[in-house]
C-alpha cells in the first residue's frame, strides 16, 4: 500500500508518540539504559586513566578494545530493553530478569554485532582524521557524518530482529535494510521527531541554566562572577536524564516500527505467528 507524503509523516509521528507512551507505562525498563550509561562513565574513566598513558600502536589497540567494550555494553543492555518492550506490546507485562536472560542467550550475536559496529565506526573516524590531516577537514567531516548516518539508518532494526527472531547479525542487517526500504517514511519521520525533541530539550535546559546563572550573578555583582557547583551538578544530571530517556525512546521506536511492519505484512496475507498478539491499543 502506498501512502502520501503527509500520511507517512502522520504515521511516523504516531509511532513516535506510541514509543514514548510505552516508557510512561513501564518506566522500570529505563533501568537498562541507566545501567548502560553508568557502565559507559566507568569505561570512560578507565580510558582516561590508563589508555592515554600509552603511545604509538599500543595506544590504538587498547583504544579499540575500549571502544569494542563500550559497544558491547550498550548493545547488551539495549537488547534486554528491546525484549521488554516487545513482551509488553504482546502481553502487557515486562520482566527485567527475562530481558537480561534473553540478552545473555543472544551473547554470541551481540558480541559479533559489537565487533562489526565498533570496527565500522573506527573506520569512519580514521577516514575523517586522515582527510583532516591532509587538509580536507570539511570533506572528512561530511564523509564521516554521511557514513555514520547511513549505517545508523540501515542498521536501525538489527537489535529488535536479533532479539525477537534470534537471527544472526548479517541476516538481521539485511532484513533491517528491507524494512527501512518498505517503511522509510515512518522511520525517518520518527527519527527526525526524536532528534528534534531531544535537541529542543537540550537547548531549553541550557537556556534555563544560562538564565539562572545570569540572574544569580546580577544579584551578587560585588562578589564577582561565579558558577555554583550544585547548579552545574544539577545541569549535568538533567542532561544525563534527557539523553537516557531519548536513547530509550529510540530503541522503543525501532521495536514498534519493526512490529508495525510485520503487522502490515500479516494484513497482506503473509503469516507471522506473533503478529496477532500485538495489542491494538499500542499499534
């Protein structure tokens, strides 16, 4: 079935808001992106503490291992999160332990996918850095951005496919590209809506901080300009919450669009066994 441009936008926005609604109904699953973020902070601390002391090729090798570890942590907890979203859409419940259990059962696939994504991201960064060193910084930035954005779109459904259908990374990537081709309008609209909402909240939060800082320093001109530590800590926490929330919505959106795609396939006579279980209230 073909949709007009405005119908695609409407469908994409509808799926975006449904993805956000899932988090409001089962906020406990946000524990997964929270744990992932805490792990990332710890990994970053180790990186700055140990890796930066190395030089030459050793530094590059250890940097890649840290990058690989970061990818693995993110993908592992994202897999547990996606499974919880999936079971909630099917049955109205979500078990954190079940999500972790399924992620562990997909450990081999998660490891392979972590290796592929971290390697590709490293290649994009190397291209960007090498072109920059040769005086083609703008070209390197454009190519790096284009490569990362294209791969991000093509692989958008890989984790839901690996988790729900238990397919391998390469097969999941192929099917993800197929779904993107079929539902490109909804995917792109949902991603744009997500990006716009995230940027708006970040800009609005920064504006509030700057306004508050200006107000506080105007009232205390005789003491000179200063930035209250507690205000900085609060600002950092708010930014962290926004990033965690919207990363979760991004994963939820991928799962919802993925299931939406199969629901349409089933309506067109293609049998997918779990589609009939999806609640109309959500999809």
